[in-house]
């Protein structure tokens, strides 16, 4: 479980630390993790990047309206 957490941290768009990611994938596989479990961690972590758009785009549109700019 700890290796999955480390993988999620290292692969997150706010961190992107490949050397650590490699170490923690190796450890997870050594402890019996499957590639499917690691991919699930990737899937869960990838949602972080989507929040940039789900939060950022509405704010951009609102500010453009306030500034009288065409959307």
C-alpha cells in the first residue's frame, strides 16, 4: 500500500519525479503488485490534472465576461 502511495506522489502532475517512480514501481512489483493495480493508481492520480480545467476554465470565462471580452 505504501508503494502505491509513493507511486501516486511521484507520478502526480505536481511532482513528476521519474527516478522515484521507477524505484517505487520496482518495490511494488517486488512486493507482489500487479501491473493492473499500478495502472489503477495512474488512473486515480490522473484525475488531478483534470481539476486544472474543471476549476480554471469557469474562472477564465467569468473573468472574460467581467472584462467585456468575447468568449
